[in-house]
């Protein structure tokens, strides 16, 4: 088989392959992608060529009391470590709040 014949039959072979896979999955449900990691992997391939997971446009989570205080302090130019010391929380917790609520807003 030369190159032209191979290219000619590639699409037909793929269509037949996909049709047979659907028949096999209908006959034997164990062949379906029941594994969560495999399903997520296939979903990631869709967005992979776009640069990864789609970004959120804006964080719509309402701020908690701690998050409001951290937000105010960050807006006024304080470092995250200094804000955490004033509030009485660990710098790691303050960092998690900053990341979760996308501070400063």
C-alpha cells in the first residue's frame, strides 16, 4: 500500500474503529471510562492546547470576617506576614485566605 492509498483510507478506518468501540462498550459496560482519573485526563486534553484549565473571570465568593480584614490590610500596603501577625493567625492560613478569595480585591 502506497502513501496515497493509506491517506485515503485513514478516515474510513477511524470511523469504523469508533463505531466498533461504541458497539463494544454497549455490549460490555466494563469497557467504558468509569475511572475518574481517566475521565478527567480526557477532559484535560480538551483544554490542554488552550493553555490549561479555563480561568475564572472573577471570584464571587463572599468574604468572611478574616478575609475582609486581610483584604483591607493588603489594600493599605501591608505585607501578608505583618497582617497575619496583627490578626493573630499563622502566615500560612493568611496565605490560604489570600489565594482562596483572590485578595486584594
